[in-house]
């Protein structure tokens, strides 16, 4: 497997993504946001290759610029006025910077979620929460794979319709509309049938029963323990920095953040290592395998 972090225990994967997602939404310090965005994009490229790079450049970058540009038009709070148009509200430095920070946070969370969907498969999620909340975990697992699975299915249906000349790209405008409605009808029918089949299949297997046993390929070994300990140490350092105000920022009514300090650099380094754990694990694994191969 290309990504070694995906082979870690589901608890390690889940805890990691919960932490980086929460930290990414809470900490809006520019250094933290830059670290989080760079780490998320790097790991996404590691997981998906050129597709992730294309997604980031074609969709995420324009979205970031659009959100950053729109915020100052609606948010006029702040003490530092940059421009005061006639018969209009002022454009402030604080609103501009807050718009950039909000856009960075939004894009970072989207990229992290794309990595989450690639690593946390439905098997892992059901393994973690199947016993505690079987119905909810199954529904949540199906929701997470809804978009990629249904996108693939609608593409299959569209290709089949294209072979008989009834695709949305063929015929007149009215004919294309009818073809699109037919494809949507076929897709809806498939979705309902698939949901019924899934429910019957899980019920026949005794899913959710109190004394049901299940087979699992996941084992919490020494490598997972080391990963948990490392994450715990790094999280403690980051939270300590947050308590001391090292990684927090105030945007309104004026920009306020702590200056550079030795402990602040340590906190930034800890957050960088925390966000880059999957990439570091993959690099270490690659080096290890290359070393073993050179000895053969």
C-alpha cells in the first residue's frame, strides 16, 4: 500500500483526523493555518497523486480567493480603514485578514475531509462504532461513501444511455431534458433498491444484535501504541500553547497576537509534526523498505 498510515489501527486514524479537523477549525493563527493547509494538501497528494493536485488548483484555490474577496464586502468591522468608498461601507484591514483566515480554514477542512474519506473506510468506521451505536454507525458510513459511490453509478448509467443515443449530451434541448430525467429516475430506483438490499443483508447477518460476534483484521500493536503516545505528546504541547495564547489571534476590533518566542516556535514545530504524521510515517516506511531491499 502506498500510504502506510492507512494500515494503522482505526483508532489511530480516527483520533488523528478528529484532532486535525478540530484544531483546523479552532486555531486561526496564520502560522497554524499555513501548516495545516500545507500538510493537508501534501497528504492528499500522497494519497491521490495528480488528482489531488488538480482538485486543489482547479477548485480549492479559486474557492479560497473568492471567499477571501467576498468577506470584506459584507464584514466592515475593524479599526484600520483601508478604503472608504463614496456612499458605501469602509473596507478594513481586519475584515480582509479575517476573510483570508476564514477561507484558509474552510479549504483546509475540505482537504482534510477528502483525506479522511480515503483513509477511514466504512469497515474501519463500523469496527469502531458498530457495537456502541450499530444503526447510526451504519447510516453514517453509508452517508460518507454516498457521493463517490453514487457519482460512479450515475456515470455508469449515463454511459449505458449514451450507447443507445439517450444521453444528456444527445438530441435536442427537450430530448436532453427527457434523457436527464430518465437517468435520474433510473438512479433513484437503483438507490432505493440498494438501500433495501443493504438493510436485508445486514439484518440477515445479525447486525446490531446484543451478542453478535464479528471478525476483524485490526490489531492494536506496538506501532499503534507508539503513534498514540507521539500524538498525545504533540497534542499536549499544542494545547499548552493555546492556553498560554501562543497560537491564538484576535481580529476585531484590531489585530492582536503574541510575538515570536522560543516556546511559540516549539508549539509551531509540534503542530507541524502532528499534521505531518501520515507523511512522516509513509516516508519512514519507504526508507525502511528501500534499506531492506538493498540488503537482499
